[in-house]
C-alpha cells in the first residue's frame, strides 16, 4: 500500500482519494470514476488493502461465477438460471467496502428486479436481532462464512430459526468436514463451498463431487515453503503466491496470500481439467505452550478446531491463549446444554494438550459470550497472545 500510486496502471487512481471513498459506507457498490469497483480487505496482516477492479476483471469474475459455480440443484437452475424464484440472503459485514458486500450491491444495481429477493444482513448485530430478520425474510439461499453458518446451525438446533434454506454457499474461511456435516444436518440443505479473496474474487469452486477446482486459466497459484521454494503436488504449502491474469489496472504478480494450499495431480471424477486443491486459510494462529520437558510445544489451529468440533461438538467458539499454561474458551451458548458442551470442550482440550506433550493447561470457560468478529465479519477462532515471552 505504501507504493499504491506507483503500482496501479491508471494515474488517476490515488490511494488518498480511494481511502476517502471507502470511508463512506453510502458509496458501497458505487463505481469509482464511473468505471472502477473498489473493495477493501479486512487486513489480516494488520495493513488493510485496497483493490481496484476494472470492467475486464469484473467480466472475468462474472463469467467464472456464471459458468463454474456448481449448482446443488441442477434441474432447478436449468429452469431458473437467473435465480428469479429464490430469496437470497448474504449474511456478513455490511458496513464496509468488502468484496462480498460490494458484489452484492452491484448485482442489485444491475438487476433492479432482484432488489426485493436479494438482501444483506449484518452479522455484527446482536444474534437475536439477526435471527429475527432472517426469519422474516425466510431465504431459500444463504451466502455467508463457515463460522456464521455454524452459528445459524446452532440457532436451528435451538429452534430459533423458523425456516430451512435449500442451499447454503460458504466462502472466506476454512470449511471443515465437521462444520459442513453440522450445517447440512441442522439446516437440512446442501452446502457449496468456494475459495476466493480480495485479490481474486473466484479462485475456486467445488464441483458436483465436492472437490475444489482452481480457475488456473485465469490465475496462477504457486504453493511455496517457508523460504519461498515450490512444494511438490500433494504437499500442503506454508503459503501460496497468486498471480491474477485478469486484472491489468492493479497487477498482482506472485502476491503472497498467506493461505496454505495443497495442489493434487490426480484428475477429478467430474471430468474437469482444472486442478483439485485443498485450502487451509490463514485466519487462525498456532498456540505455543510450555512443554513437560522444558521445551515449547506448538498446538496447530487446525488440530485444535478439529478436536473441538469432532470430539466436543462445538462449532461457534473462540479459543485464545492467555499465557504458557492458560487458554480461554468462549462459547456462544445460553441453553441448558451449555455447561455440558463446555465440559466436553475442556476435557477434549486437556486430553489433546497432554497427548501433545504440554506440561499442563488450565481452560477458563466463558459461556454465553459473543464471538468477536473483525470489520469484515469473519471470526478468528484460535488466537495466540500478541507477544509471548520467549526463552
């Protein structure tokens, strides 16, 4: 961002003016200078990014969306390709110029007849209020983050939701198998996952066989290790470099996404020639705890979330580290099962930590707590302490 004005290829694009533009929520979805769509990142690296899309870039994104999104109900899509019979709800952050929100507003502007059938709901409001609004709208399709989908599944299990969508589209965060099963069972709908970023809107979509395919005719993905060297097929990367072949106004060449990606060589049974990838996002932290032998033990976030999901049945949570021996677990549970679920979580975490060689841990339980979300509406589920003491 420091070199933004030198980086973009249109000299009329200036970072200061764009910053003022995205500071105004009333201009979400508005074309900047009548021809550019602007969105901001949530700033995972603590440096929010501003990304500019021109007409060519948007045309590519639109084509990928229209042609490669796998339809959970193909017969319905054949008779209703424009989704005219659906009520679509986007549940996310609605007050910022984030890619999903800007895109939704753009669709509403391009298709005025969808103004009543496509609505946006703010995840940063109180959950009872959100549930009330969704019940009133009764969407047939919901687009949201996996952590929000898990929250809605919990609300459905409590009996708070009075509708069941036909489809649920997830993206923006890692969707684990356990969360997918939970959502499908609780909401009685199919789940279709995508992989995208502010840097490229439609990196990949799931096919009918549930495999994620990368759109490598319009982007280049390079899985690399911690030293920036290529990793072989079938091995999870430390990070991933992205080259956007569609955006010429703000060229992204070997841009470090920070995501862990595994690229597979095997062809998918669906017949697509596009490579199959697995994605582990970068939103969660590794926790470094004190080990029994005086050494430090690293607890991987994917392992911790899997333990809480599979072994304890918790899906809407935040696990944060207080010190070398203490974790704080927040659960957004208020019902009679809260104490039982929390007890299962604590036991599962203690058993896992012991198995990994941690000296001892104490889990501070905080039930009935809202899960903190960033400006983009995404939730970080595993949080390390900011400045751990090092020997």
